[in-house]
C-alpha cells in the first residue's frame, strides 16, 4: 500500500534532515509522528519514527544528564484520545482538569502554579478520554517540550479567563508562542494550503470563569473576534456550568467511533469497552483492531446500527463490504 505522505510530512522530514541539534531533530521527528497519515501503508515508517525518536530522546538525556527529567515532560497516551489544556496563566486549566477527571492538580490564585504536565482521565459515557494539563503558555515560561505535547495531542482546549479584560491579548500571545514552534491553532480540521510548514492543531476555545462579574461582556468581545474561527464554549470550573456540553464537544471533536462486536447467534455485549477507531474507519480497520490476523481471514461481515444512529439507512444485520464506513455505535459480526 502506498504511503501517500503529505507535503506537511515531507516539510517536517526536510526539517529533520536540516536539523543541526538533537533538540531540533526531536522536534522535527515529533512533528513527523503527528502528521504522518495513519494507515497500514505507513505502519513500518511509524514504527521506524518511534524507534528513532526514542533513541534521540535517550541520547539527549545522556548528553545532558536529564533522562529522568525528560521523562517527566512527556505523557504516555491513554484512552480514546489525548486532549491538551493550554492557555495563559491563571485561566483555570488545572481547575478544569480537576472538575473533568479524578486528577488532583495544584490550583492557585497566582500564576505559574502548574510546573509539569499532568494527565487525568475524563469519563465520557462508556469510554475514557485523556486530558493533559500543562504550565501556562507564557513568554516567561514557555519551553519547547510544551509545544511537543501540543503537537502530539488530538485536540487542544484553549482555556481563556472571562474574568479578565486582557483575554484577546492572551490568546494572541499564546498563538504567537506556539507559532514559533510551528504550531497553528485551528478551529477547522487542517491547513487550507497543504504546503504550510505549520502543524495545525484542532482547537476549541473554552471560555472559563463565566461566573465572573464581567464575563458576559468579555464573552461577547471574544465571540466578535474569534467566533468565526473557533467554537467557543462558556464554562465555569467553579459552578460546573457548561461542563456537560464541553464533555460532549470534546468527544465530537475527537472524531472517533465506538464499535462493538458480537458472535453469530449471540447478542452484543454493550457493557464491555468498545473498540475506538478514527471516524472514516472501515469494516476492515475494525477487523484489524480486533485481531491483526482477521484482516486476511475476514470472509464477510454483518452490521447493526445503533439506536442513536442519525443515518437515513439503518442496518439490522445486513451483510456489508470490507470498505463499508463505520458509524459510532455500530455492532459488527465478523465472519472468518
Ligand atoms: N471565579 C472563578 N474562578 C476560577 C474558575 N476556575 C478557576 N478559578 C480560579 O482561578 C485561579 C487559577 O486557577 P488554576 O486552575 O490554578 O489556573 P491555571 O490556568 O491552571 O494556572 P497556571 O497553572 O498558573 O497556568 C484559582 O484561584 C481558581 O480557583 C472559575 O470558573 N471561576
Ligand atoms: Mg495550572
């Protein structure tokens, strides 16, 4: 299968070739990992990139005696997707992590409370989504490892403070710092121009502290300037307002589908964890997720749509092609 590498990937690869320091190489490789098309044709290449990245990080650690430290700055992916909380100091990133997950980050009414990345798992219906809280993206604090975490995430929540009048400046400052790391926050899926050297990070604006006195005015200003480019969700980590719609939007923006399997003649066990796949995945992708060997062994498949399906045609045990695209909640019966 051809790899079909995108211009964005090739640009990152060129930067890797041109890099003169280990840090630059690590950054370029991280970007290659983030933008490489994820399909069967690139599996070997992805494995090779992971190996090279691990080797380089190891070398960097040995050189600077910081292998333990660098481990503290990276977060192992977990769950159905990885979402990073970014923003200026004191916006309420850690407070949101604490409301949405069982994590217990330090929260303070002074800037730079958070020093290290901290993950937490957000339950959403029958899956868990990983949230990662990081220090503020601020000129006094920004370090390249923070860009690395943003680059690897599936989605960013740009947390802004509706209680302050400088929220527009704050967004500009965060965007400018990330831009220096060749990351562009984007409300849409990706670059309009495929040649862009930027890594586009899908982003939602989370307008926190909607309970604050001037919140309504600041929300209107925020909507006027950024409403056409980003989805803006007003919330309050203090009162809990807006958190349910936020959970729902995080799930939707991750663009994932939950697939269940069943054995012939048996009912599907909807209480066991589903297989989580990217939106657009096919019956064959699901077969691969169930078991590698199923890809070759698969003879036919039957499908049942979920009761919540919004499709005009609902499936009720019909046979489908291997290339049939799956929908959230589909139940599959694989015949091998
Ligand atoms: N009124 C109000 N205060 C909030 C809300 N969310 C957070 N705060 C307060 O804002 C302050 C900063 O909260 P943190 O969660 O530590 O903010 P942060 O963005 O993690 O800050 P850094 O780690 O320094 O970047 C604390 O005093 C919180 O209690 C909210 O929704 N409403
Ligand atoms: Mg914090």
